[in-house]
């Protein structure tokens, strides 16, 4: 495995943080994944993945403003780090390379 290897759910989370650029926090990330992919995401799985990706250096987090609506707690916003950007670019290149190598015969569903 290379240094830029990530799992499928990590890839989805990283891409979603990018899509939500500037507005990526737990609730919006979860909602975006569920709406775009029609996939149920548990809060716990998402939080664990976000923390793990932050520890690995793919993401960084920043606290937003405290709000009364959240009981005085700030939202935790996530952004992609330069290392995360390199990782997602590597993942895309790898997937594209595999798709290009796949013979058309394999995809023929007739």
C-alpha cells in the first residue's frame, strides 16, 4: 500500500468535505453523503472517520462561533489539508488508470 491509500468511505468523506468547501461540519457532511449517494451514514461512523482522517493529516478542523441553538457549543468545521488534496488526486488517478485498463468486453452487459 502506498502512502496515499484511503478506504472507500474515507474517499467519500474527503470528497464531500471538498464539495461543502467552507461549510463542512458533521451534520452537513452526513446530509450531503446521504442525499448524493442515497446511503445511510451513522453519526458515530462519520465522527470516527473524521477524527481518524484528521489524525492522519488529510483534514483539519476549526471551531466556528458558539450559538444558543447548539447550547453554546461551536460547530466543528473541516477542511482538506494539502496532504489530503494530494491523497484525493492520487486516488482519482489510480481509479482512472484502472478504468482505462478495463477491457470494454468486461463492461458489455448484453
